[in-house]
C-alpha cells in the first residue's frame, strides 16, 4: 500500500501519500522527481555536504533577493538551473561516502515508496544501496536507476552527457540546416527524455504494485535508449526506405509544406499537415496557380516535388511581412505562427490562463520564477507547495521524522555524515 502522508499542508495531488527518496542530481533524475513532486509525492532530495547538487554552482544567472530583480549572485542566491527542476522537494545533506550517511539512506528507504538514483552503474552496489540491498526490508520499494547506457551491454561503464547522447542517439544527424554542421537541440533532450521515461515507468510500477501482490521492482532507464526510442518516425522512415534521414532545417520528411519560411522581416512557420489545408493555403497566399498544379494536389505529390514548391513559396513569403503572412493564413484556418522567444512565450495570455508561469518565495533568494506543471487534474490539482530548497534546509526535520533524536544528529555530525 502507499505510504502514509507526511505533508502537513494536506492533499497535494494524485500521488499524495507517496514518499520518494531522491538520490539523483543534475538534470535527468531531478527532472523525473520534480514531476513526482508536482503530482503530490513527498520528495526527499539527498545532497552531498558543501556544494550539494552540482547545478547549484551553475551560475550565472541566479535569483537573489539582494538585487531585487532576481538576477544576482553571491550569498543567498539560487542558481536558475537548480531552481528549474527542484521545486516541491526537501533537501537533506548526507555524505554517502560515509557508512553513517549510507545508514541514514537505508533508514529512509525502509519506509519509502520510490527511490531514484543516477550514479554511474555499479556505484550504489559498492555502497550497499542497490535494489538487492534494500528490497528485503522493503519489498514494496520501486527502485529506478537512470544511467547513460543502462545496466548491461558493452558500454555500460562509459560516461554520458546530453550532447554526446544527442550525437550518438542520432538526433544530431538530422538536426540543423541542410549542408550545415550538426546542431544540438537547445534543451537537454536526452536528459529530459530519459527523465520522462523514468517517471512513466515509476508510475506503471506503482500501479502494478497496487493491483498485484504489493511488491515493487527495479527499473533501468538509459539516456541512449531514450534517444533511440525518440527517433520514432525518423527511424521507421529509414527502415522503410533504406536511407538515413539527413538535416533538413525545419522541414518535415513526410509533409510539405511544413517548415519555416523567411519573410520580409523575420520568419513564419506553416503546418500544412493534411491535404485539406492545401486549398486554403493557396487562397491565403493568392496563388491559384499552385492550387491548379496537379503536381501539388496531394501531399505525396508535394513531397516528391518539394524543391519546386519550396522555391515558389519562398518567393511568395519573402514579399510579405511575418504579421501579414500570419494574418492571411490564420484568416483561412491554416496552422501558422511567428517564432517567439521565451519572454514572449511566458507573456502569452494562453500560457497565463493555463497556470504555466509559476513562482515561489525562497527564504534567501526572494521570489523565484519557473515554468509551471503541464499536468492538470479535475480533482487533485498539481500545486507549487514548496520552493526549491536551500541546501540542507530540511536535514534535521527529515531526520527527526525518521526517528533521529538530538544525540543521533550530533553523532552524525561528529562522524561527518551531515554538515555542521
């Protein structure tokens, strides 16, 4: 059964009552556990004494109460990167290189529903903190291990970083302009993708536990596997046609026109995703000649004659401003948009209406702002109930919840398991 709710602030979402022991750091693991926290789980984030999660030192930019505008640095500031994936968690400083620190992890794991870690393969086994070391005392534990290459295979011990995973996983072979250099997708897609798969797998394992005999299981998620899975139709295009996809800029291999066109002053993105959009697109652009051309009548024909059609449309869009192009296309119900930057995205009334701009008051950094949760529930809403924690902010309170008294905490300090 699910763990007993420890959150004094009441119902927090559909996972209210579950406890997640988060041994992860940087992005892939924290991206997984922020989702679980947003869904209402109690997330206990274990950080190394001193610097804590590495992303705490990834500045600038940082939020700072001192500067007022949230863009400062120095004492009390919080790294924007760290803030982005660590709300709805509590921070505990524990030195896992000490046996005393590892003993605390075992105590918490004995009562936890989920454990998430992204150490290099084999590290938790060295520390006697692997699934096999914990399952006897907590058969219901769902243990999620995230790594670059997974726990088996010839490359299991190799280091992995997002940019190398985007390269090795194929994404950089088809990202970028035709004839240009390989381009990394701007967000760390390999980390985010594996983090999403980890969350998915954890939820599935929790459901199986509840519907089954109450036993948990170990989950193994890798960044490379996630990238391979996310190649999706690009991979199946290759399997069907025999040619690996190349770089096409914003163009789509299977749909035409479906790309960004340069206008007189910027760009416009057009998504003619089915044949029903083709006649209104030609009407919007006042190009009856294109509509009458049998080569372009179907999407298959437009794909086969892509180069000819692209030249015609590029010439037409170059004579329009972006505002003119978007207005004409939208008036004919053709999907289109200008390309917005992040400041424009979060100034959008639609984004505001959906609660996608969130903030929290931080005890040292002032107000911190970040994207909200995209998961919306009718009965158990997701909320920002806790600010991204200061390093070790909850060490003593969490330890006390797990039966540690003043003398025990003092002993942990003396043994170097927690900081002074």
